[in-house]
C-alpha cells in the first residue's frame, strides 16, 4: 500500500494512508454505537499514535463531505456514522491491522466510560471568599449515595480534586464508607 500521509507523531504500526484513517474513524463510530465529538475522535487516534493530527482532521472533513459521517448535534459537536459509513466499515474493517482496531476501540470505550462516570458523579466547584468549595456527589441512579464538600485554597487544587474524584468515584465512596462505619 502506498503511504500518502504525514507521519509525524505516528508510532510504528500506525496508519499511513488517508483511506485507512477514514476507515478507522468510521470503524470507531460504528463500534462505539454512540456519537462522539470531533475532538474526542482526534484525541483517541492521535494519543495512541495511530495517525498524524493534520491527516486525521483532513480525513474527518472528507468523511463529512462524502456523507459517511454527519453532525448529529452542532451545539455539542457530536458526530455519528451514516449508513454508507457503516457499510464501508463493515466491508473493510478487516483491512485495518488488528492492533490498530483494538487500540482505537479500547481507547474509545475508556473515553465513553469516563464520560459516563462524569455524568453520573457530579462535581461542582464554587468560588468563595477564602478559596473554593468542591462538592462531589456519587450517584446511585435516581438518588445520591454520597455528597461531600471540601474546601481548597485555589483553583488548581479544586481541579485536581475534581479529576481525581472522577477517576474513581466508587473507590472514594467505599473508602469513606469504610472510615465512617469502622470497617477496616
């Protein structure tokens, strides 16, 4: 296969053909079965060293122009695969190296899990006269299982608390529950 893309930032085994990059985007959207933002798609592919940033954005624009993907919600920058994109993906996905498919799908599923955790477990940062109050809530579906508020002196620490809470809200809940119930 001829290489027709820039290779800066592409790891060995990454994609070096515009058609492969287009196929990977369609494959990701088809496999995830949900809409993703352009930023998320680019991040997944680029962060895994699968293709060059400029080539990904060019392939994305080509897919939009050709009608293989469409914008589902411009306000939220969400894109979905169309029936023609699904057809392309189902017929040609085996032409992508399995390692590329696995890395892209794994990263996509991890992103979706992160989005779900952040939606279900809310963090609110509120500025006060002394610093910031960070309020974290662990959801149990239709009710909050736990709410916790912490004071931190600056926004950097507030964001750190938010990010660490979103990484493992269930762990925070279990640890706090163990502490208050005396269960070691």
